[in-house]
């Protein structure tokens, strides 16, 4: 069984710089892509940033230049450094991983961590 657990969300002032973390645990053989999605109230879940096993990254246009995704393969972890937060960044942020286990390949999601940007 694989589990992803996020941490680092909360109430943050506009312009702030929180860092989200996500660690995968369980019977993991290899983790391919990892990343972050978010879902704001009344909106669909959208991709924020992804990172491949080799470190190639992609970002949503709305966060380019402000957010940085990184990973630590030795810890099965992915991070999201968020800078210059805006009100529109308020959302539940979900960690995502594409993981090979001994029984096959599948997508796994964390339960989400709330980020609320305040004035």
C-alpha cells in the first residue's frame, strides 16, 4: 500500500512564501513523475507543477516565476516552494505521484493541504 502525505499548508499572508512537502511511503519500487495540483472553491482541479524523475519541470502559467517544484528521490519526497502568494492561490493543494510498485504502476494522490491567502 502506498501513501502520500502533504504538509506545510495553512493561513498565509499575501506575498508570503510557504513551502509544501509531500512524502510517499509504502511498497515503492520507483517513482516517476511527481507534482502538485490544486483545487479552488467552485473550480476544477488544475495542475500547478510537475517534475520528472530526472528533474525536468513544468509549471502552470499562473505560477511560473513564483513557484518552484523540487524532489528528493532518496526520501521519495516532492516539494513546492511558493513565493509572492496571491489571493487567487487559495486552494487545496494535492500531491501527485506516478509510482511503480511490485504489483504494477498507478497514480497516487495525497489527501490535500489547504492554503489560504489572506490580506
